[in-house]
């Protein structure tokens, strides 16, 4: 089923690199979340502050560190809630999304295209229906496919042992 994570944060800047090894990025987090059916909803607690301090930026002006939260929410079909108006509609959508959803499965047109992003467009013919979907999907990598085949092979029942041969 659908999983939802509510992140309460004022935002963050991407972590620095450790020597030459890159640390996990927001993009890798959103790719992993999309593969596992997880949506992120980001809530900035400053949306509840009726009188922000003089040195704080207004809630309507998204500072650079909010961009990471906003991107994570948008990439996983969640919502970023940074103003008081956003919070009410965002929490209502979170509850509806978590309780009523459909999961569509399909055969990809290019199954050999590994580690590529494929955009998806969905349309609904019925009126008065609210629909939203992820922007697309990431094709499985060769490692993912190997792991899946290994897990399938391990889950198959083992054949019974052959009876001992008896010679007279």
C-alpha cells in the first residue's frame, strides 16, 4: 500500500561531500521513495508563527534551504506546506491520499532501459475526479534485476531428493 512520511523541518541545505565520496542526496532519497511507494509531505513549522522575527524571511519567500524539502515532496507526489493556507489543504490531502488510492501496474515499453527516468502521463475521462500521480518512474538497474531473480529463485520450493540407488 501507500506509505506517507510527514517531515517537520524548516528546511536544510544539502550535506557537504566527505572527501571524494558523495553523501546520499535528495535525488537518491526521492528515487528510493518512489520505488517503495512512499510520499513525503514537508511541513515548515514557521507556517504557524503569526509574527515572524524581523531577521526571518517571510513565509511566502522560499529560502534556498526550503527547496530541498519542496523538491522531495514534489518528486514523491507529496506536498510542501510552508504557509498557513498550505497546512490546512496539505493535511487534508495527506489524509485522503493515505486512505484512498489506486496503484497501477504496467509493462514498460523499454524493459532493457536500465537506470533511466521514464515520464508517465495519466488521464481520467470521468468528471469531478481529483487525480494526481508521480512524474514518472526510474527503470530498475541491472543490480535490482539480479537481486529480484535471486530472491525469486530462493523462494521456489526445492525438489525432493532423489531416492538412493540400490544395486543387487
